[in-house]
């Protein structure tokens, strides 16, 4: 399998999941070295201007034409309108290579679909063989945009439930964890404001922030104030995140939509729940697919976030019950090995039909 990456992508979890599919060899054209048993082809990009990020990058990968289609069974990219998706469609034309597009898209009317050359990439993606949707909303999105249902498969993301696992004993400490990019769309500013209200009711409550991004300075200023109860943990690897979550009382973010993005699922929600803690977050996009009752999905309002946090922090028995239910669901529905096998089955099913 050949994976064609976007320029701004950190090593993608989707790529790691594919490398864990049974009997699958993966080669990745990517700027950054991926994690896992993957053959890496370091790649540069033709990028006229630096506009948008991720699937919206105005960029094409260099060197794809040097890859021999005869060496691959599949070429896979992320999102329908990414320019590398259109590039991969052209590259495999006339060969026996099958094309898969992984999508998280949930905006009913994605504005990029109307903008050349993203529209051309979208149109070329209609000839792909498999559309692998990571959320139910993505399947609905594709059907609404006229894609063929028989090519669509939904496989929810997996989380390593051996790494992301509960502590031996749930904490008694009122520690809230924010683990996400420090960007406006993830709402660290809202969480910091909410914690000021929380500490009026629970003075010993603390917020530990893991991540990096444009609002890091905001967190640093809060952490410098001893009265704020804020700690900046910085960028952590998977084991560091897992340890932080397992020893927390509550996980909290506060996402809000942008003009071309809204929360799709939120892998951090799954990791927190696998660690056996409850989630407090704002209602955004389709994150209700990840955050189910009795976790707290609230309005984008500082007071609502604070009230939900106080409710969790002051009732340990309740949050232990919620955490245990969260852990049980993650093992049943999002275990990494199981979900990678289901992803592999989706590819194999399409291969069988193509023969």
C-alpha cells in the first residue's frame, strides 16, 4: 500500500492504523518520518502559497510519479478534496492500483468543495474504490454529496487500550486535564476561564495542560500565576499522555467550529475514556459520537463548563462509575487491534469485489 501524505501532517494515526492491518506493507510519501513498521520515502512538496492546513493545504507531493504502480495494490490519501487525493487519482490511472480515501468530513456543505482546485480533487475522488469513514457522520456526508454507498465502509478509530489504561486506583485529587492543540478551535481559553470559576467552589482544583500551539503563551501566563492552579506539561508522547490521563479526575476541552472545520470525533476523548475518566466538553460538530452520556456534553459557555467540572470533581463515586463505563465501552468498540482488523477487512472486501 502507498500512503500519500500532506505537507503539514504530523505522522498520522490513520497511517499507523493501516500499518497495523494484518498482512499489509505500507510505504509512505511524507515530510515527517511516520511511526510504526512503515517504509518512509522522505518527500517535499510544491506549495505555491501557505494557505489552510491539513486537507486544505494548497500543495502537491513531489516524487509520486517516480513510484511504480506495479509495486502497489492500493494508494491511500486523507480527505476527499485534498490535492494529493486528486494527484493520487491521476497517478494510478490506467493501472491495477486501487484507490482508498480516508475521511473524517462532517460539514454538510464543506466550503472547500466549491473552490478550484479542491473541486477538481473532489471530482477525481469519485472514481476511488473505497471510502473509509472514521465516523458515521462522514458516511452521511458522502451520501449527501452523491458518493456511491456500496464503496463506503465505516470503521471507528482505535486506541491502544494497553497503553491508555486506568490507574490501579482512581485519584482522589481534583485534577482536570486538557490534552489537545493549544489553538482557539480546541478552546483552551474557555477551559482556563472555566477553571477560575471552578476554583471558587473547589479551591484545590488544578488544571494540567498538555500540548502546543498558538495559545501556548496564554497557558504560560496562567501557569506563572500561583493562584491559578495551572500547570503546563508541554508536548508529551503517547505514554506520557496516558500516564497524565490515568492519574486525572476529569478530561476537559471546549471545541468550537471554524469556517471550514468542526469537531469530528476527537481521539483525545477516546484516550481519556480508555484511561477510565469522565469527559467534560462542549457540544461541537459530531463529537457526540465519541462523548456519550453520562459524560458531560455542554453548551459553549464558560459557566456551563465550570458547572459540569464542579459536578464531576465533587462527586468521586459518580466519576468512578462513569470512568468504569467509559473504559468498558472503549475496550468493546475502539480497541486498536480490533479496529485495525476491521479496517483490513474493509480493504479486503473491496479487493474481492474488484477481482
